[in-house]
C-alpha cells in the first residue's frame, strides 16, 4: 500500500516537488489534472457502491451525508479556510478574501518576496498584529468535528488552516495534521529556532518593525508554509496515507484547488472511500463526491456529524 501510494502521489504533484500549486491548471509533466485523476483510476473505485443508494437524487444531501457518516468507521476530514470564516477569519480568494481585496498582500505569503524585501516583512508584521485570528473563537463547525471524534469515528483531521481553531475547540492534537503549519508559532529561516508567536509580536509592539532571531540574527517568519516554500514531506505523507486508510473522506470549506492536499480526495476515492464535500462554492473534485452540500458550514456539520438517530 505504501509503495503504491507513493507512486500515485507523484503522479498528481506538480513536478513532484511538493510545492503549493493550483489544481485544474497542471499536474505532473504539465498534463491537466483530470488526466492525473484518470491515471489514479478514481472513476470506478471498487467499494464505493457500498455507500450509494439506488436513487441518490431523491435523497436530501444533508440526510445522505449523515447516513454515510453513521455508516463509516474511519472518517478522515480535510478542512480549508471556509470553516473558519464563520469565526470571523476571512479566506484568501473568496469574494471578501484577503487577497481579493488587497492583491498586494499576496506578496507577504510568497517566500521569495518575504525574504528579499524588508518592506514586505514589515507589512507582514503589521498584518500579524491586526489579524482577526487572535480574537477568533471556534464555531459550530469546529465543535461538530469534536463531536465526531467523541463518537469514535474520526481517523484524522487534516487542515490547511493555520489558526489552530480545531485544537482550541477540543480536538485531540494527535489527530490534527497541520499541512500548512501554525500562525501561533514563529520560526527563524536561518537556524530553524521556533518559539510562540506572542514573543515576536511583543517585540513589534515595542517598536521593532522587522524583528530578527536573537540567536543568530536570521529572518523571522510565522511557522507556516508560504508560496514557493517546500512542504514538510513527513506531514504530507501522513495526510495522504490517512486518505488512503479512510472509509469516508469529508472535505469542508475548501475548493480543493491547492495540491498536493487536494489529491487526498482521489486517493481516498480510489481506496474505496465515500466522498462528502461541504462548501459554499463548487470545488475541483465535486464530480468524485457521493454528496455535495452547499449550505452554511456550521449548522450543516452539526447535522452531519452528530450522534446517529435511530
């Protein structure tokens, strides 16, 4: 299983380099992502018929999603920015997203610009000070996933978010896979030292506009994955292996455009898992899902993940 998964993963990473990329534009060797999905064989996974009803169009999607969760034993959840917007944290590319409203802010999340341009770093530190994430609280969607864990069904929770709201809601840290890191830590680009972000922010409040590492003088940044920065292979391996072990994959609040994490969906589908997608706009993987739900996330997840009714 491990060897096969490794081959499958390389077939859908852009250049196999482990960089953040956009699905639907290109995959390995520049081929369209749909070609990669075809190579994965996701169009007819061997066990997905076990989850399907004879006439799925006649079934309410929320009821059907709840039925799939009730029937599953190993649910793997993938969350994106959409689950945190109800906590007051804006997403990046949505209609009211950070980069939609201020395209120049994307430079702050691009490693080449961040390392080369002091003014970009200074703007990033000002932005960190004012981030709504510091005062944000977990919402009903986060709490619903905690309830899923308490039912003994949650195998892993893979998140693209950096706000740690899952852990603050009560999710077991051992089950949470943070593929893009955490904004609540700071790291030195040169020596790798990590510390609580509060330490660096206190220095900014005291007047340092571009604080550097006190150990080696290196550039400090949030302990998150920027565009152009390599992902941590062990973390990605853990996420993709979890997808291969799922009997249901629940994707929440993500458009499933950023690779390699989006490849969790075809990997799970090929392994026979049912796919449920909850998002307020279409995603790149809707065609692979048994159920697609277009409703506000908090209330929907509470209905989908709550205790089974008999």
